[in-house]
């Protein structure tokens, strides 16, 4: 397990982790946190750390022009590894479009069909008996009962309805966490009325116990890792170089930038320089503290 940080290394910083991951926001995501608890990332981390060290199912994978996008899987890998170091058992649930992305990281994967139904997800919940479900940039059904991208184009035919698993979990004691950056992801149902009114989008209706908003969903996952590190006092946060290497490998396997639709080392149109800025700010916050 990673080494424990000393309490002497912790001191206040002026910018919270939540503020860091909302830098460069251009989709109105900076509006939504006004309708959440001010430390929503911290609360999600606290909830996770209070759980018994069981299995956590993580889902990601967003269809973009025949490929999975770089936003989502990268944050999922980072978060899954951190959870593993804390004693949880992470398992990825996704569709075949992400085939081969997670296996090189030694992360177990359950692939589900676009034709899967509630019975399939009920069986997955029975098989793993998870203590938590976490979604990172995963499309959920919207007010029109469709799965749509940010351009409003339906991707229902390419999207396994993994959000059904979250709806099943809502009627049990399983903690659910959603991480999103646009309004159409699992968890955005928590703010569907605000999204419809303020952002003029057709929001996802699937709700979660804890919602994390960020400029990119990867950054939201990184924020959760930063708080898990800060609260547990374990060195969990990777260097930018490790994240950049992982992104390079993902692109070589077919991932594309969700904005440019090109196989390049960028996320939602943000160049590596911006990614490095955010990652290094979060790394510092995970070690020195953020209120």
C-alpha cells in the first residue's frame, strides 16, 4: 500500500479542490455547483471511505463517432487504482466499444450488450454485491427517454443502458456517485430542473446519492481521488506523467477527443498544458489540504 502522509504536511490552501476542477468551464458547469453543497467532492469521498472494503462497480465509456472518448476512461482508471490501494475491489462495467482499454491496467471488466436489460443488471448486482456504484462520463436516459450526446443526437443504438443498474441500486443501500460535465450523464438527474432552465439542455433523469460536477469528467474523478488521498492520508494521486502516458496508450487503442473527434492526446478539446495545470494543482491539494 502507498505510504502514509504526515499530518505536518497539511496546511490550508486558498482554492478548493471543487474550484480547481471547475477552471476553464465553458458549458455552464460553473452554474450548477451553486445548487449543490459547496464541498460536494469532499462529501462523496467521505461517503466512500465510510463504506466496508467491498467491491465498487465503476462505469464509463461515451460513444463518439464510432469510438470511445478520452474523457471518462482515463479518470476511471485513475480512480479505480486509488480505490484498489485503499482496499476496495474495483470492477469496470462498460460496453464493447471500450474493449482492451482497461485490461492493460490489470482492472477486471464486465462487458454488457447494448441490448442488455434490467434483468442483466440485477444479476450483476447479485454477482458482485457492490458497496458502491460510480459513473464517470456515462450517458444516461434523458427526459425524452433517449440517450443523446451534447449535440442532441441519439446514441441509444450504441449505448448499453448501464444507467438501469444505478436505478436498481437507488432502491437499496448501495451508494451511488455520478461524475459529469455536460448534463447528459448519469447523476445529472439530481439537477435536471436547473439544467433544463439554466442551460437549455435535455438532461439525464437518472439520480445518484452524490453528484460531482467538473469542467471535464476526468477532472471530477481526479478531484475524488484528491479528496480520498487527503482524507485517508495516503499518497494516492498519480503524477501528470503517469496520466499522460495512460492517455497516450488509450489513444493508440482507438480513443478520440470528444470535441475534436480525433485520436489525439487531448480531452474535450483541452491541450496537454491545461491537463497538466489541473493535475498538478490537484496533486498539490491532495497533499497539503483543501477545505
